[in-house]
C-alpha cells in the first residue's frame, strides 16, 4: 500500500503528460538505456535518461538533444550562439515545453529559455510527438517536451561538475542535498558559466559566440508521507544571464547607442516559485488529487545595434487535477481546472506593445486500456481567453499492438496559441530589416491567433537480427494551419513582414529509424528525416526558410564492462543536414546576397569518458570535429549600420570545431 501511495503520488505531480500511463514510465526509466521507448504507452513518447544526457557536452537543456532523433538542433543566428530546437519541422513555439508538467519556456523566454535549465539538474526528459495532452493546456501543436529535475528524496548528498572548452566557456555545477527528516528533504543547485575570450574564427570582424556569464540557483523541498498519502514539492529559483556580442572591437561602455561599432547586450533576470501538493486516497490508490501553482517573473533588457528590445513578463499558472476510475482500472479519467495570467511589458524601440493575457479552462480526459494490446486516450478542454475567445480543444491518441514487440499509434488534435512575434524572432533584430505588421484587426499585435490541426501515425518493431537486438520504425505527421502568424523573409532583404496566413501552410514530417546492437555493448542508432514544409507568402509558395528537407543522424556508443567501478565510455554522433531554403536576398548587391539554397553539410561530435569509480569520472570531447563553418555568416559585415546588414541567417555552425573537458565528482 505504501509503495502504491508513493508511486502514484509522484506520478500525480511530475512524470509525464499522460497520468494514466505514468506508473509504467517510472518503471522503464530505471533501466540503463540512453533513450527509452515504451511499447505500452498510448502516446508516441521517448524518454531521454540521465545516461543519454552525459554522452555530450550537455551544458543546458537546449544542448540536450544532439543525439536524439526526434529533435532537430540548429543555431538561431550568427551572433548569440543560441541553439534552437525543432520537432516535426516546426520551431519550439509550436511545442509545449514544461518542467515537471508546469509550462516553462513560453512567451518572453521563447528565444533563450532552453538555455536557462542546466543539464546537470535534469533527471530525464520526456518527448511526445504530435498533439499533447489536454491536461497541460491548449497550445501544444507539434509535440511536448517535459523535463524532470532531480528529486531531493532520491538525490545524492553532493555532486560537482566542472567544464571548460576551447571556445573559452567555463562552467561549474554543484548540488547539495540533505534529508531534513524522514518526510522532508531539500536540494540546493548552484550553476555558473562564463565565456571570457573573444573568438572570430571566420575573420568577419564579429564574435562567433557571445561573451557572457550566468548564475542560476535552485532551492527545492520535497515532502512525502506514505501514511497520509501526501506528497509535495516547493521550488525557488533565481537566474541572472548576461550576453554581449557584436563586432570584436565593440566596447559596451563607449560604443552603445552609437555607430562607432555594432554591438548587442542581452541581460535577463528571472525569478520562479512553484508548489505542488498531491493526495492519494488511502483506501483507493487509483484515486488522487493534485494542485499545481507557479509564479515567474522574467525581465529582459536588450539592444541589437540601434534596435532596442525590452520585455518583462509576470506570469501565474494554477492547475487542479483529479484522477480516478470508472467501474474498474481499465477505464480511467482525469479532469480538472486551470488558470493562466500573463502580464507583458514589451517595448520595441519607441513602440509599446504591453498587454495582459488571461484564461480559464476545464479539461476531461478518458483512458481505456485493456491491459493487453489496445489503449485509447480521448480528451477535450474548453477555455475562455480574453484575446483568443471561447474555444474547444479536442485530442485523441490510440495504441494497438498487432503482435509481440510491435506497436501502431495514431494521434490527432487541435492547438491554438498567441504568437509573440517579437520575443520568438529576436534574431531578426540583428539586422537592418524594418518590422512591419500588415494586419491590424486581430487582438495580438493586430494579428489573429494561430490555429492548427496535427495528425500522426507511427509504427515500431523490436526483433532479433543475426542474433542481436534490433529495432526499426517510422512515423508520419502532418500539421495543417487554419491560421498562422506568418513571418515573411521572402519579400525583401530589408523587411520582415508579419501577417495572418493568406493561403495555406502545412508541415509534413516523415522519419525512418533503425537501431541495432552491432556487438555486445556497441550500439548503433540511425534516423532519416524528410520534411515538406510549405507556406503561401506574398511572393508565392516557398519551403519554410532555414529548414532542410532531408536530415540524417547516426550515433555509435560503446562502453566497456565495469571492473570494480572502472569503465570506459565512447560516443560518436554524425549529423547530416541537406539543402535549406534561404531568405530572399537577390535584390541586394552581389556581395551581400545568399544563394537561394544553402549547401548540405555534416557535423561530427565525439566524447570519451573515463569512470575511475562510482564517485569520480572525467570526460573529453569535441563538437564539429570536421571543422565545417558557414562560409558567409553575416551580410554587410563591413557596414553593419547600412541597409544590407543581416546576422540572422545561420544555416550551419559559425565557430567551427570545439573541444572540451570536464570532471564529475559525487559523494554518495
């Protein structure tokens, strides 16, 4: 009984978006495998475990997906070094990104928010393709990423991670954990990173990576009482992040606000408080109730040359969830209410775009599982939003196991969201483009809300090949936009236009995956992805800029058998990216033009880890070992205040090869 209370209480509060499947999720994440895929979950969900996160220079959440076939990682621009993720060919604003099932990266934090969660804090990451659960909201269109942090009651007393790289980035992470009593435990996570040297590997006069520093502190408390059925978490976080980029000769104390040298600073301060409390009914372990609350304040002050951009967002989120069954455990349901409030103070140069958004919603999700080969999740929610109006959000997920170790899944659902056009496209401020909003009748910057339907089907099969374990599968997803806040870079290189979709816009995503155990402890992971993503722009129909049609990932991992805690681990990743449609620049002078399509290129990463004992290990590695660099990263670099300057087009690495080393020390 106590075990059921503990597991169900943790499920209620923190594991995956689909509460009825969480017990199985808890079981599988204990296995020693980097990426776990369940054949009994209804949704198409993959779990990145802590083992996978250690395979690369995982300094923050944005850098946690380099070896994952479901997520594409790109640079957002040629200056900030910020990594942008995509799923099903769509950028992160179309994903719902949550931290322990509380929305986290949204609104003001869309551009840089993934870099605000240090990698060492992460216990696991759950990636769900397609429309997510209605429990977590109505905004998810292409999928959901949920991050689980280390839990105070299960964490070790002390952890230290030190990291340094040839691009002059240095990082230190320390975790302190203490059991306060049989029922209370607390953790204190302290993260700091800095980049101290100027790098210009392509000799264009601009920094390839920003100078910067970040301090990030998280203090969390966990309470667990098996007798009463209560479990709770309380989190406090403070983060301060400063970045400086631009020309190598830029001096922020002298050149800011002038045309002496082009420069940029992005300074962000953030404070978060969240609480969760759950109760599992003592005589009915299948029935539970949970209450989640979160407040955050995000304050960014920034400038890009002569462009000023400041945004402050104060947000409150509350979610009340009730889980139970109908007659028996084959029929389960989850229902509840949630409330969101967002106050934006947003300034673009002299223009004030401040606003307040709020919504109240109710949801109901029914689950049928015959405990054998079929399960179904049918969910819906109704919401009333002061700008989006009253609307209904339906979602459906189905799973069928036609035979042993084979699974077919289908999903369909609708998503609706407000596009924060400036916060989500901050890289465009690093250009001389003029921002124009062509529509004025909508309630969000004059635009209407984005609405899309997502449909998907997938198949996976485990089998034996030459007496070794193998797995193969495919998935196909289509996203149809009924309306979209179009970001048009195809009209003129001197303009960026925002307007409501005038025709059609869709995204087709096909992925083929094959994994194989070549020999004992040597595993191969491969994935091919094809994207057909088209939008009707004012000049005609084009592929979505900076999105390759073809991508391929290959990953090899090998580890020796542990000998008294001593072990070697090797990892190699190959990423090939095909041609990408580039923004229109043909009307510029020849020297300030991009071709219509970028060249294809490949990037190779590798890491070697030496485990000396269960408390100490060191690692060395390299990224972009082949030293591929985008030949022309910045248009008009010799005249950054001229009409042709544009640093927003990054289709490949800017810095080139980078090597790093680090150590991990634990007290258990």
